[in-house]
């Protein structure tokens, strides 16, 4: 084969050209997607602050995103707190540092685990549902129908979901914090033989306001990301069932990745 | 001569390398019912969406009541939309709302009318399209295809629009129901004194509801004239299309190319 290429330099040139074209096309397409997403986020965010608001729709989203996510977030937090207590106890006994279990559980749950795991669980439950619902509305021309009826779809469809997502996730995480710490408490008291009073006192001593607050701020950012990704991918869904399916997948995957990336950035901002 | 209600001049629209509209020129006068005919994939829906502002044309001019629709600010765009009513091909009813809420949606959300008043109008419009008042409390998923079309028509006329667009109004309906819908469209448009722009490939529908017909082929309007002249157009493309002949200047290849 090298002999053939050597004999045909035009072939090499056209091959290099086509590779460069492919790379250029991919970069252009990526930048275009970033531009479209940025414009979408800008338009949607503006509509969250400009009247008219739809209180009934916002309330409905509060219930859909917040109330109905409570069981899944609660269960996740409970078992995460329980596992964390078990694992940290197992590790800390090697250094005779068992007394640090309460602090590790409290800090890990409030700073990282509750917001990140709640964000990921809500991305799976709510992000997918938003993308599927709005995607179906796109495919069946219901979004076009909104426009022809003089209703701004950004205000009517997107803003209530983004407002509810951003406000409800911190509340979910606050509840998750309590349940997660309680999970650690249960294992520590009934399984590992800790004293109840000591465990509570250690948890209370180590926790600072910023530990909880940073988790809640992260949760608000994650709520914004989850709802925005669900809306964006649903709103720009392709045709047919496959288009809606793809939009749903993209909504969950992109929200999950963005949660993990933004978690690192926010941790750096809050604690470095 | 009065200003046309809808005026398209040299409107072009491409998707990537595929040119869908290649210089559309079309005028619809006030109170006129214009039907655009053409094969599948010839750009009928794109034409309609460009006029409605749901899609941006690449170039050319689209005027409503003599006002250029491109670059309108939000307020003017909303004012323009309040002149429009639209019957979508699939109905596009909001499945989370009851039928009466669907019909009154434009009144409540667009025109800020009180719900009670809008409810009364919705029931009146339901009756106008031949449906019982009780239908108003049902959800769209509980209705047959024909009933959904009627509800969609009721929603399109609820705000008493000046211009009504019909996207394939009889597609997916049996011949009798299609004729019922055609009659309803004709009556509603006449009662409102509205201008109508319909796209269809159903020739029965075109004959019944059109004052004028335009044929779209290869991204251009290749013939337009009064419906009475349709069967005497002298245009081989139009004749092949309206008679549904496989043989003629419109080939499968050309149809897909468009």
C-alpha cells in the first residue's frame, strides 16, 4: 500500500483534504451547537424574569419536579448516608479514627453527595420527562400551535420548568441532607455501636453554615442545568419517535456530564 | 388596486444544499380562499410556515397587509399573530387540556379574556363545527380523528382571525368526513369574512374550498388562477397532477428532487 500512495501523491492530497474537511466540519458543527444552546439559554433565562408569569404552570412544575422526586432523592440519600457510615468506619478503624465517622458523613453528604446524587437522580427522572414531553409537543406541532395562538413557548413551556427546577432542587437537597445524615446515624448507632448523643454532638460541631449553603447553591445550579437541558433537547427534538428518544437520551447524558463538571468548578470556587 | 392580504415575492428557502423554495411569488387578496396544490415534498408546508413566521425564509419578501414580516419586533410580531388562525395537519391539540380549554386557549392566553367568557365562546364554536357542548369536557385523546379536526378548526376560528391557514385539512379522514370538514371550512371562512390559505393535495378539497389555486412544483409556483380554470389550465404539470396520472412531466425523480 505505501508503494501505491507514493505513486499517487494526488491521492494523498485528497485524503488529507477530506480529513481536514471532516475535522473542520465537526468543529464548525460543535461551535454552531454551542451558539444555538447559548442563545436558547439566554432567551429562556430572560423569560424567567419578565412578566407575564404563569403561576399555575410553575406550581404544577414544583409538584412534578419537587414533590414527585422526593421518594427517589430520599431513598438515595438514606442509603448513601448508611453506606458512607459503614465504609468510613471500616477505613477509619485502621487509624483508630472511628470518632471521625459522624463528621465525614455530615460533610460528605451536605457538601457533595446529596447535591450531586440528587442532581443525577433528578436528571434521570425529570430531565428525561421534560425532554420527552416537550419533544412530543415539537413533533406533534403543539409548539407551533402555541406560536400561532400568540403565546411565547419560551415563556409558557420553558420558564416554568427552569424556575421550578432551580428552586426545587435546593429544597430536595436540604431534605436529602437530613435524610442522608440520619441514614449515617442509624447505621452508626444500631450497627456500629456509637452513642447517640455523641454522634449528634459531633455532627453538630463539625457542620458549618457554608457546608450546607454550598450544597444548596450547587443544587440550584444543578436544577437549572437539568431543567434547561431537558427543555433544550426537547425543544430541538428531531422528527418522530426516534427524534424524541434521542432528545431524551441527550437530555439525561448532557445534564449528568454538566452536573459533574460544574460540581468541580463550584467546589473550586467555594472551597479553594 | 387594494393591497393584497398576503404577498410573497421571490421567497427562497434551502435546507443545506437542498433548495425547497426557489423564488415563490404569490398574492392572496382580502376575503379570498387560495389553495396551494402540489405533490408531497414540494415545499407546501415550508411555504405556509414561512408566511406564518414559524420558519425564516432565506431571502425574498413576505408581506401581510402590506407590512414586511421580516425583522418585526416582539410586540408587532404578537400583533401579527393575533390576525392568524391555523388548522394543523395533525390537529396539534394540547393533549393535557380539555377540548374547551384548547379552543379557548388563544382567547385566554393570547387575548387575556376571562375564562368564563372564553368557555362560552368555546362551546359556541364547538356547536358551529357540529359538536355537542358535552365534547368540551373531554380530552383530545378521547376523540376520533374527524372530531379532533373539528376541534382544531374550532380553535383556529375562535379568535375570529383575519387570515386562516389550513395545512392538509382532509388528510387521514374518510371521504365523507373530509367533505364535512371542507363544508365547515367554507362556511367558517365565509362567516368570518376571512382570507384563507390552504395547502393540500386533495383535489376534492381544493375544488370545494378554493377561489383561486396555485400549483407548487420544483420550488416555484408554476401555475395560478381561478379554480374554474383549474381543469382547463393548459399546463401539462397541472393536468398530470389533478388527474393523478403516473405518466407525464412530473416524474418520481423530479418529485423527490424538489
